[in-house]
C-alpha cells in the first residue's frame, strides 16, 4: 500500500513543462469574452460622457446596487485567491510539494489569464459600468433642470 505523505518521485519530470499554467487557469474562462465586456463597459462610459444616454436615479439605482454587490463579491474572491496563492498547497517541503506550490501560484495569479487577473478585470468593468450609470444620472438631472428652467422662463 502506498504512503501518501512522502510521494514517490515522478520519473517524468517534464509534466510541468507540458502543462501551461495559463491553459490550466483559463480552462473555464473565455478571455475574449472578458475583453469584449471590458471594452463595452468603457464604451458605455464614453457614451455617457458625450451625452449618449441618460437615466433617472430611480431607474439606475437598483442596477447600481446590484453592481456594487457583485463588485464586492468579486473583490472578496480576488482577496481569497491572493491569500490562497501565498499559502501554496500543503503538500510538504519535498521537491514535488514545492513544484506544485509554484505551479499553483503561477496558475492562480501570475499568468495573464489567471483567475486573479480575470477577476480584477471583471471588477474594473463593473466599476466602469457603474461610472457610466452615475454619469447618465447626472446627464438626466442636467436635462431635467434645464427643461424646468426653460418652462419657468416661458411663463
């Protein structure tokens, strides 16, 4: 029966060379979709800045509340992944354990498509969407005030 606290050294030391941390970390994620979402959020901000859309505070507030809650959840995940990557797996101080710890850290936080970096980008896109809504609310207020002023002046 094998003893698991001291694993037998692998005869194939090229395992880590064959498996890319980027591929492992992004297996369930689509970087193109994340790029598209971030780009669309930035376009929303630019559209709002140029007066491209307006929204009432009553209409936007539930969306902003949901975005804030989502962003808080994402930021918690970012912190958890960061903490997890610093601890590394508790597989022991042998070569295999240290190699797995390095591999996990690379897969979790270091590569461009890592969960850590993807979640950071998601958080930024959420922030941009919220900023666009804030600007759109201000746009609505400005139009509303100028309409009120015009109606008052016309009497």
